[in-house]
C-alpha cells in the first residue's frame, strides 16, 4: 500500500466532498498583493528591488473584515506572482519579504487574520518565475526541486489550506508545460502534505469544459474572456474577476470607478452559484497595505445586496481529474481516410481546437497511435472534435506482435474517460462502430496513472 493511501485512510476527505464544499463556499476575496503593487503594473521588472516593498500600514484584519462585510467566506493571497517575489519567510531564496523594509511574513499575517475572523484561507502560487528564470525551455531538475520546496513550506507552516490556486502553468503566455514541471509530481506532493487541499490550475482556455484536466476545480478568468456556461456547466468551477480594471493596485485606483456591485451580485454571484461555480472577486490592497475606501464601500454594498442563504447546489457526480502525462501526445498516428486539413496528426497534437476527421465516405472509421515502444497504460481518454456523434466503439492494443481487445464503449459524452487495469502495449487503436455523423477526434489521450492499490 502506498504511503499516500495510508495517510488518506484517516485524514483524507473524498475528492467529490471537497469539491462540493468548495462550491458551497460560494464567494471569496482574491487578494493580489505582492511586489507588482509597487510597480504600477501587473508584470514588473523581475529584478525589482525588495527595498521597494514597504506596506507601512499593513492590516490584514482590515482585509478580512472587508471580506466579511460582503459575506465572503474565504480569502486567497498571491504568495508569489510571476516575477518571483515571495511574501513569506522562505528559506528557498533571498528574493523575499524578509529582505524588504517590512521584514514581516505577510502570508502569516493573512492566514491569522482571516481565520480569526472566521474565514477560510487559500493560497495562490505562480509556476512561472521570471526572477529565478523559471521559463519555458529553461527548466532543470533543480527548478522542479525549488518549486517543491516552496510549496512544501506553504503547505507545512501555515495550517490547513482549503485550496492552492496555481497560475503560469501550461498557459499560452507562460509556455511552461505539465511535462517540464511535472504536474503529477506536484499534485501528489500537495496531496501528501495536505490531503484535503484542492489543487486548481488557472489555465482554463485550453481544455474543454466537459471534464477536469489537470485541476480539481475548473477555473475561468473573466478578464481573459473565459466564461463558464451558466446553463450547461456540470463541473465544480471557479470564476475570477477583479473589482477594478487590473489585478494589482494602480495609482489610479482610489479615484477610478469600481465595478457595479449590483451587477456583480445579479450577473455574477447569484447565477454562478446556481451553476456549481464559486465566484472570487479580486480586491487589491494599496502600497500602504490597506484596501482603498472606494473598494471598501463596494464590498459593503455587495453585502447589503447579497446574503448567503446557505442553500447549496448538490454537485452532479464527478469523474476523477486527469493528472498524468499524455503518452500519446505528438506520437506517430494513423487513421482511416480523412480530408487534408483534418489528418491524423491533429488527433494527438495537444490542441483541442484541431481534430482528425474521418472522410464521410468511410463506413468503418478508425484511429491509431504508435507509442514507439511497449509501455504501461491504464487510462484512455477520447475527446470528440465537436458535438458528440460517436455512439459505439471498441479499443484494441498491440502487444507481442498482435492486437488484443481492451474494451468496448458506448459513452455518448463528448469526452469519454475509460480507466482499466494496467496493460502493456506499443499501439492503441479505436474502431468506431456506430456514429450519427462524421466522426472526429480532437485529442486521443493515453495515460499511465499512478494509482494506489485498494486496501
């Protein structure tokens, strides 16, 4: 039995229950407060001096009371943003708050104040770190160990953390892949340190809204044009949005307009909660470490307009998220006849916006991925290219110079997740036996999940 499973027997809440609890929290405060606060822009010089970080009136109790005035239930603080400055007493780098004029652990101040006010705490952490040169195509094992050491500090020294919100991972603007800093290793580290801590990645645009890929919670950043469907969403979700125009404080904030509290309540908070989606509103403290008066007034107004009725939406049954590397990604693929712009290479290119499509004249479509050598795997995920049209199919795998049946499926969802006992093979093939329209596959995923043995 694996160590993680041993610990989980007594301490771990089932993932579905944690997801339901997260949805039930409904409304929280995102707090972007870090060295960009002093740069008047969200992405500052990555070598900006710690001497500039000097919130002389830092008051996390004010933040917490402001959150309570809006009937928020938790707060989430940016422990490290993309420029790599750490606002906790870390032993991993000198680029941290203890070498600033403040010389005080802001994460400690935050968690103490929010818990004192009856609020739960979450932490934000950026994988992209431009100060320490954690950038795409420049990741070493030392960098991976560095990330693990920082997360270990955050999840060891500050008590129970409800969720860890990670940013700058597998995003088009950061380009640090889940392979360069291995997602599954980080995920399992988090769960080993705090089994009940949800891990969510803020990259939503790449993955379809029908299943959880590399996240316990599906996230949507409204400022980036990512919007959860209030009519069809069935996943536990998070929607984030800033009260002002930017995430970090700007010199214009004290006198500029904040978003309309009535619209935030009626067009965001209420309908999102009905769609299994937690709403997190960003409020940026100023250079003194205080929330400005106009933001305080907006939060108070929200609290007058919205009261938590404690009526919770029962979350639909969930399938465990995909967290392992895709063995089929970019491997050589074959398939039945397709048009020139939809050839087999598009079915495993790690891009859900492209697809392999069978030519309409093909009566028995098939698609195959060659792993290059015999490998172990225990999960296959088929993502159709559009509305689901595949009704029945069977999967085979090639081993010892012969094809062997793996399973037969009739899952009519767009994303078809199949988990099974581990097998070894060099090729995997889907044959489509019944379909209502021209079949297409956006991504054919093959995974070797590290599962604990059953007790």
